[in-house]
């Protein structure tokens, strides 16, 4: 016997919060409309992975605390002409933005995600040439804004003028 989604929800989950009902509406076809065990198992695996990923992201953003106190950072700046400048920064800043601004190395515009860096060490990226400043740490590109990147003593960052989106 096949049950409609609405009937399935009414029979199995009365008096629950609306968020729960929305989740059930999304997954009800897998459980109510004679779904195979393989489909159910696949759905449960996907849901478990999503919950795990959400928990990991939450834990990282809420519990990774920046190091306080004096730190020495090494900053490598690669300009558009491929010249390289090495800068050592002594700072008490907890995030990369603060350390770079203390030395006057960056400028940009504020956005909903923090500072959008346009200028590094006096060189401004040209949007018409699809240029942008790529921030990396230990060769790995950083995918969060410099406002939220914690710094620790001995960290080394690279800032490279990159062409092409």
C-alpha cells in the first residue's frame, strides 16, 4: 500500500516542530513509497555525512581560538612582476588582518565578509585584468577572509598577485 507524503507525515509525526516536518517532507518518499532498503541506507549515509560536516564546521568556527600574546610571522609577497618581498612581523594581533594592517601592508574595502583586499605592499590588483590577491599558508590556499584567519607564532603566509578568475 502506497501512502501519500501528507498521510505519512500525519501518521508518523504528529505535533512536532515545523523544521522537523520540513525535513520529513524531503525524506518521506524514501520511507513511505516502498523505497528499497538500498535507497534508505544511501539516504541515511548522506544525512549522516551532512550532519557530521555541519558539526565540524560549527566546531571549527566556534572553538578554534587564536593565540594571544606576541608572535613573529613571516610574510612572503609576490608582486605582479614576480619580484618577491619577505617581511617579518612582530605582532600581538590575533588574526592575519590585524597583523598586516599594523605594518600598513594591505588596503581594501569592507564587505559583508570582512576586508576585500585590493592593495598589498603598495601594488593594487587590476580587476580589468582579472587580478586578485591570493593568500596561502604553507602552500595551501586560504578560503576564509583575512579577518578570521588566526595567527600563531612562527606562521608563514604567502600573498601572491594572481591573474585570472
